[in-house]
């Protein structure tokens, strides 16, 4: 029983596409509930035959929030969810208390809607059920409550953990609600990086036996996209939002004007700031080739990598888990320049599979790193590409990782 945000509807959570096929092979039945969709979502990704897909519109959740929050009055123990650790965490902060109340209300609404959906199925006929939340957030709390609801059935509760749902410091309040409650009531939490696992274990040592790294992965399409050198082709791929700092890459490239380097930049991904970025490029990157491809399907991106020479992938995020976009590039043997945030250093190993740069790197410093990459002797670049491919096969191959994970989360008979 898989809880997502929007997959397989509309856009988002593309990284579930490869995993769902393997889950469907390992489990007799997969019931998927997307918990935050539009009112009339379009199913944009296909799923195997034994996957039943349902959705809960975000607007329906929103309409019920005020009433669900009011039912927590007098907000002393928040309907039993909040223990002494939680109350200590929100003490003295109205914003945190409101956030906690909102989080509980949202979780309870999603839970109620999920119970209605699952009533369509004879859950008792299964010899075991895994309640799997893709995020270490409200849906993890929902999964824990569903296991209790179906208490007579052999069940497990597991969740993945990525970035915003894992690192409290990424939140403006430096607080994420109900960490203690969720950790107590799930069987396992699987961060997508060793960095994430260590972060959780340090903060919640009482639950370290419930925390285990489980890398995501991308499909293996081979390495057909050979490296070219004229022009030197740089690719980036992300939604254009402030924390991704695509403008930092644009500024760095502008510093290479007059360098004599033949450069080409292709960016995949849309966002509100796309038009601003295009205007900046038109004014400042006239000396090189550039293209903003916008939002594309993952299958289109893979075709691009298979058929287009790419020299370097660049990620300038201020925060990350482990970027799937870098895994994809790595699978094709493309080295990366990336900021040393989250678990990025577990895939971009400085001098081995690319260049790991400080999170607070300046445009001038990033430009110099790119210049150094362009100037690498062919044999050095070939070595980086070989290392990327080997690391990918060892740690980030979807077929291997997802098959292992699916077996790992099966109900224990």
C-alpha cells in the first residue's frame, strides 16, 4: 500500500516510475494512493496491471483543515500524538505549534480518506501488508495509523526519507513535526543517503536501529552518448526554483566570456524563473551556445543522453538529498560538478567522478572549476567517465537497488 504525493498523476516524483514496476513484481497487489493531486488529475505515467491507483485532491484536504485543527483543542497533547519531546520542541513558538497542529490535521484527513478508499478492498484476504510512505512526512504518519487500523493483519510500516522531509534545517523554523511519533510507530525509515541516515541517528539515537540507508537508482541505458569536445557540452537538470540556484551556473558561465572556450549549455526543467533566466542568457551568454529545453518527460531526457555527446553535468543546489539527476548523468558516464550538500558527496567524489565544490561557491569560483574541467587532458576525462560508470553500477542502478528494497520491505511472515 503505497502513499505518494502526486505520482502517477500530472508531474512530479518521476523517480517512482522505475521503482513501481519492481514493486509490482514482488508484491501480489499494489494499492497506490496519491495524496495531494489536482481536483481532476491526469494520469501521466503508466503502471503495471496489478497496481490500483487512487487519488485524494489537495483541495479536499485543504477544506477540512480548519475543522480538523479545531478538534485538537485545547492543544495540550494534540490528541495524544505529542509526547514530552514534541512539546519541548514547540514550546515558546506559536509558529511551531501551528505547524504541528496543521501537520496532524492534514495527516488525519488523508488517513480518513485512505480508509474510505481501502474499504473497497478485502484487505483481510492478504497474508501480509506493507504500508509504504514515499516520504518521511505526513504520509508516514498516515501509514503508521493504517497499520494500527488493520491491526489483525501481518503488516509493516516503512518510509523513505529524502531532503525537505528529513533535514529540519531546511525548514525556516528548523523544525519538522512528529519525528518522535513517526519513528516510534514505523518499522523502518530508509534515508536515500548515508548523510541522511547519520543525521537522523545523531538526533534520534533511541531509534537508530530503525534507520537504514536505501539508495534510489536510475535505469541503465548504457553509455551510448559518447563525450565530445567541440563545443564542450554542459548539461543541468532541475526545476528552476531558488534552492537549485540555476542562476549561479548562468553567472559562472558569463564569467567565461572572452576565455576562448567553445561552450554549450543545455538546461532541462521549467519553473517560474525560466523567462528571467532566458533573458539573462540572451544578454550575457552571447559568446556560447545555450538552450532551455523546459520540462520534458524522463524518457525524452534519457533519449537525449543516449544520443547526444555531453561532457559535464552541473548541479548548484543549496540543499539536496542525493540528486537523481546526477545519478542519471553518472549512469551515462558523465562527470559532474556539484555543491557539497546533503549526500551529494556520496556520488560526486572529488577528483574521481567529478568535482565537489563548496555550497557557498561564487560565480567566479564555479567558472574556474568549469574552466579546469574543460582543460582536462582526454585521458583524465576518460578516467572520470569510467569511474562514474563503475560507481553507478555499484551503488545507483535501479534494477539492483529497487529489487533489493522490495524484498527488504515485504511483510515478515
